[in-house]
C-alpha cells in the first residue's frame, strides 16, 4: 500500500434543492438544443440552472471556440464570483480551456470561496488550475450539453447522487473494470484527459510531479500511436515517477480496444503499481462522476475506487 504525497484538496459543499447552477462554455461551442435539454434535466432535479451570457457564442474566426477568449473567461469568472451560484458546470468540452486560464482573476476567484465545479475532457485544464491555484477538489463528470448526460440515465443518476447525496457514492466501479496490473494502492485522485495532461507540461498549471497520486486517464479520438506518444511524453518528463496507482477510463474512437490495451500495458505496466482498466469514467457511456483531489483506495483486482470521504462536504 502506497503512502500519498499529494494532499487531499478542499471539498466544496454538496448541493441542496433550489441551488443555483451556472452553465459556462470555456471550450467549444454547444448546440442550443443540447444546452436547453441539459438545463431541463437540471431543472428536473430541483436545481436553478442559469446559462451565462456567452454560452451560445461562437468565435468569429476560430469556429471551434465558444466565443472569444475574453468572453469565455468573463462568463466563468462571473459565475464563480457570484455569491448566489453554488456550482459551475461546463456545457461541453472540445478545445479552448487552456486559452482562458491566464485571463482569470484567480485572487478574486479564491476570495469567492469553494464551489462545485463539474466537467471533463478539455475541462482537465481547469481541473488542474483549480487544484493548483485554489487548492480545490473538483468533479470529473458529465457536462450539461454532453450526449452521455442527455441520453444515459445511469450517467445522470451518478452525477445527481454525487451532487445531492455524496455519501451514497463512496465506492466507484463498473462491470467492465478489471486489473491490467493487480494490487491495491492509496493516494489522492488526479488527472483526467490524457491529451490535456500532456499539453499542460511546462505550463504554469502543469505539474512537475504526481508522486503519491492515483492517476486517472482517459481520452477520445486518439489512435494507439498517439496514446503511446503522450504516455511516453509523461514518462520522459518524470510526471509518472512515484504515482501510487492508475485508473483507466474509456478510450472512445481510439481504434480497436485490444490495440489500445497493449499500448497501455506497455507504457504503464513498468511503473510497478496497480492499474485498473475500463473503470467507466470519461467519454464513454455510461460515465461515472469521479472527484479529483480526493483521498481514495484503488483496488485493481476488485475494479473499484473507494473514497475516504464523500466527494462533497
């Protein structure tokens, strides 16, 4: 059993009926019909969702961005600093979160206090920034306009339980989960989308070490050789030195999973730590909501990740 060297982060409070939830688009644009469907689901949970002014924008030149960098950053900061807002949920992933991180007033956001932040994929850049700049635990979970959230009841149920009744989801797992490398390890959860972690190396929010962490990895649309390249980059940078264990999520549209598995085994098997595959978080369906910055135990043989404390306070 490994001793964690990463500290657990501050947990925000769980949500209660009537809580206001701000939906922001820090990355790619979201179709209006998907946004409205997501807002309807949140209303059905007795939440008070509000879409920030620029959520449906599209950048005038870089059409893969949801509006200008300044407007995307302004929405995120306004939502976070609004004392009436209890949680901030991303509308979708895509690309662009890295472009807004340095435009945010982190002093003002720290003064606003801890809140729930939910997202995955490109939001990995924000998860890392919240962890390093605010010391805040966040939720790697489905976004308001994501297809899995809109279409899959299981994905919705886990997020809802995490937000309202976090004690009910202390042990996370999936029927598909199994050991790639057997064993158990303790640590603090960290990670997210592999390509964003690789892209963060050398940036102000790129960590130099994940020693003692339980590393979560997943991605979408990356061929096996690209997964190999990014994992090799993390290995050569020393980022994986001393990790306590690795939990692997979904690898949607990354080619035949057998080929992906061989890359994962080749690049991660030599770490000498437990590795569990297909744990059920990420771009696949259904998708678990997993806290980042939480102390937990990874049991690769059982295919579970068990939190020491509920994801939210």
